């Protein structure tokens, strides 16, 4: 199914102060996720964000909070986001069939969440350049397992241009500027 602004919700998992510095390539992860979020904002795609045990793992990083305009934020202690009743209820009630998935850690929270979203009947799009783990091998195996289960791999830029659909529009110009780093 093609992703459109009307049929997608983004889920950004656990980009927190004490976890992000421990994952592989944290600067790349943050830059690509910021690009994704800035692009999603162009299309008003709803964003849901989670924080894993914020008392111990800290708050969502400020640059991510800044990019998540009007996000719905949930705290959790479960690895799968959908194992938290209020998050499961929110996605079950969301009529949008597509979930754009990004965050950390790939082999724990993202994988378990992706599998539960599939079970809920959602189409899951794993934004590979906006996902990481402490160990890259763990992330790779999680990605492979997720794809075999039915998750669709993509990248931030590919996804944003899919949302854009047509060159020459104001949205196209905004996404092009984001993609090339122009202001």
C-alpha cells in the first residue's frame, strides 16, 4: 500500500537522553530522525512518541521533542509499545492503516512493537536510517526478522518523497530543501 499523509501515523520509540548515546551512530540516527520528523510535519502526519521508563532513562532528547510538533507522548515500561494498554488502544482506534516506525532499540522495542502492530492489522514501515541499537548486528537481525514477518523497509527520504507524490508543489519544495540541507 502506498503511504499518503491521510493514511499514516508515525511512531517514534524511546529517543531518550540515556539511551541514544549508547547506540551505534547516534549522530546519524538523530539527524535522520530529525529530517523524517521535519518532513512529516510538512504533511501534518500524526506522530506518537514513547519514553521507556523516563525516571531511569531520561527524557526524550530536546532536538527530537522540538521536531515532534503536537506529538502524543506515552510513557511505558513494556518493550513492545502495544503491550502498554493505552498505546494499544490508541493504535487500535486509529483508522490509519500505515504505521511509520523509527527509534531504538531495533532488536528490542522496535521489533516487538512491529510484530504486535502487524498482529493488530497495521502495515508497518521500518525507516531503516532512523533506527539503531547498541550492537549493529542485533539491529540487522531484527530488521531481517521484521521484514520476513511482513514489515516494509524504507528510508526517510524515500518515504517523504512518497508522501510528496508530485514535483513542483509547495510540499515538494519544502521536502527538497530538507533533503539537500538547504534552508
